[in-house]
């Protein structure tokens, strides 16, 4: 049986990316998930504490997280939950770990651009890629800026049925 969990929160530490001697890519970070509740006495929402999680990602997801996620950003993720008791001298506690299966930016807090990597899990993060400018839009000011984005060549993707490959999408 697997315990699955979906979380939203803020990346609280700089993601740490390593590649094991066997070639397994791993990226980890701490996630702070603030809790709020409605206080009927004051008729307002109040902070009700923060839950802390250690998030681990593996393989291609780990490489993409290392390139895309930074401390302070709001993210959403789903993964497998694992609780571990620990003891160090006279202190003890519980660590809550999540092995993420999918992870992305929480679009309630920002705008993002998806860039298909076209990479496999075994491809080194910077092999065969070119540094190309990307467009970044600040959701607070609405201003655009040029920013370097490490991008792999995008594979040809067929247009949806009945649509032109170059047709603009209007929302």
C-alpha cells in the first residue's frame, strides 16, 4: 500500500542537486506549507502553524526541478509520503518525507512558461543544449524581461486535431 499526498507550499531551502556514482539524479529541498483556519470569534482567517516536509525528486524530474525551482517559489506536488522517527541523544522527533512523482509551480502565485526538454533521464543536464533567451513575466508588475533559459531543442509536436500548427491560441 502506498500513501499518496498532494501539497502546496513555499520552497524553503535552495534545492540541492546531486548525481550518485550510479548516475541517479536526486534533487531535494524543504517545503513549508502554511495552514490557515477561520476564527469565528474574530470573523477572520488566522495562521494556524506551518508543516515542514523534506521533498526528494529523482531522475528526469530531479534534473528539471534543479533547473526550474528556486527558494521562495510557490509549488504544488504529488508524491509518496514517508514518516521517519529519529533520535539524537536525548532529542527525538519525526521527519516527514515526500518522494515527489510530479511537481510544478503553483499558478495562483506566478506565471510560468513550459519548455519541453526532450531529454531522457540519462542525459546530463547541459549536454547538447543551447542558451536561449526566454520571456519571463513578473505577475505583480506585468512587465516582461529577457532571461537566459537553458533549453534543449524542442521536438516536433503535432497540432491538435483541426488546428493549424501555427494558429494562435486565444483565451
